[in-house]
């Protein structure tokens, strides 16, 4: 087992992309730390992985709370030592909304969990990683890190996270810690599935808008995250990698008016 996969912390690890990532690291032999607000799903996943002979522990943490994140990082350090991997997958989605109609409380909540929560966890675990002079952090960006979207609060936050990834890479790089992000396209997670079922996302539009004519699977994002934390990615830091079935390319291609 690669040294950098010894202890892998995954926030939002109870569901969706975080869950797939926790499974991917556990399969590789890593000791996986699942941090989430959803104790039912988190405990069930940790128990399932342990039952299979893999190593996983669930911790309840609310990324919106400075105190909770500090307590989480301290508990992990005391019980498992400095992590080799931190994946910041805890987060909230948003539906399309007009600027003039958006509830500012929703904007604040998205910022607090998606951006501030990522920064809090990265500072809390990054301290031990920088002191140990090794480690890899992966943030969860989005297609809205690259393109305008009517998910106003979500998109502003994800664009900010792309910048935060670059800032963290520059700051932590000399201390031996790499920081990258993935930008998943439309990924069939429980959060996305629930929105499709409520009519808040049209799957046909997503499929037509993607070069590969399909959704991304959570395990495909997990594989990319796993790669970014591996020795094969040792020279990669500060990048935001789209995992989008070609949605970014296709939307630009389709924008040319006389396209057949
Ligand atoms: N699904 C997609 O299409 C998609 C696309 C691009 C980016 N993303 C990003 O990937 C990440 C994961 O999304 P997902 O689709 O897997 O969603 P999900 O809802 O399936 O999983 C998110 C997890 O984060 C946890 N969480 C939410 N708020 C939290 C908090 N305050 N503290 C701790 N944990 C919290 C949830 O309990 C859940 O387990 C998010 O950052 C999302 O923005 C998702």
C-alpha cells in the first residue's frame, strides 16, 4: 500500500461522491475516516466496510462549525495521527434561482458549508500534514467553477474553491503537501437523484449536453480523486480537473450557431 494512503479523511463521506471515495480508499487498504453530519448513513457505511475487513471509522462533524471541525481534527490526530489524504466532499447543492429572488440565507449557508467548511477542514488537517511534510488534499469544485450558472450561491462558492485550491497549493507546496480539485459534471449521487425525481433537473438535457451522452458515476469521480492522491500524480498540484463526460467541451462546441 502506498504510504500516502495510510489514513484518508473524507468529509461528506456518508453519501454520493464522498461515499464512493471512502469506498475507493478503503479498498486500497487505507484507514478511512468518514466525517459527516449524517450519522445514520455514516455509521452504516463504516460498519459495512469494517464487516468486509476494511478499516473505517465514522465521526460526526458539522462543517459549518469552527468548534466541531477543530474537535474532529483533534480526535483524528489523537487516534490515527496525521492524515495522508483529506478529501473535502461535504457540501450542499442548489437549484437554479434568479438573483433578485434568491434567499440570502441560502447564499450564506452555501458559503458557510461549501467554501468556509472546506477551508476550515483544510486548515485543521493541513496543520498536521504540513508538520509531517506529506499529504494530499482534494477539494470538490464543479462545472460552475468554470462556467456561469443560475445556481448563484453554489456557483460563486465553487469558483471561489478553485481559487482556494490554487492558494492552498502555493502555500502548502513548500511544506510537501499537494492540493488539487476535481470538477465533477452531472454525477448521479443521492443528492442529484433526488433533484431529478422532484423535476428540478432534466436528465435528457444533461445527457444531450455531454459529449459522452451520459451522467458521471460517483465511482468515476472517486477514481480521479484517488489518482490525484497517488504517487503517479506526485508532480500535480493546484489543478482543478473536470470529470464531466465532456460537458465543458460540448457546451462550447454547441454554442457555434451554424453547428449541424
Ligand atoms: N452530484 C453532482 O452532480 C456534483 C457535481 C459537482 C460537484 N459536486 C460536489 O460534490 C460534493 C458532494 O456532493 P454529492 O452530490 O455527493 O452530494 P451528497 O448529498 O450525496 O453528499 C454530500 C454529503 O455531505 C454531507 N454534508 C452536507 N452538509 C454537511 C455539513 N454541514 N457538515 C458535514 N457534512 C455535510 C451530507 O450529509 C452528505 O453525506 C459537493 O461538494 C458537491 O457540490 C457534486
